[in-house]
C-alpha cells in the first residue's frame, strides 16, 4: 500500500513540474536558438535534429538539410 502512495505522490509532483515547464516555455520569447539532438518523442529513444530555444529548451523548428550538414561538420 505504501508504494502506491509513493507512486501517486511522484506522479503528482511530475505533473506539477510539467505544468511549470509548460508555463515557462509559453512565456519565453524564444529569441535565441540552436540546433541540437533531442528525443523524437518523450517515449522514444530515437534522436532527431531540431532547433531548440536556448533559454527554455522548447523545440521550436526544423533545420534544413543544409543547416544539418553544417551542424554536423562542427
């Protein structure tokens, strides 16, 4: 019984953290971006190349093939 309470508590904390992250990302002007590798989805292990806001870490776009090639050369 104790484990189920602990799990419920952790899920509740995760929900609060997710909401706080969402609020921060909604308020961010996304004025600075970088190309980075990120997971395709939260439940995925596949990595993809995306534009990420430097301040709030939100995925904000897709680089072109040329931009990806330049990124990979670095």
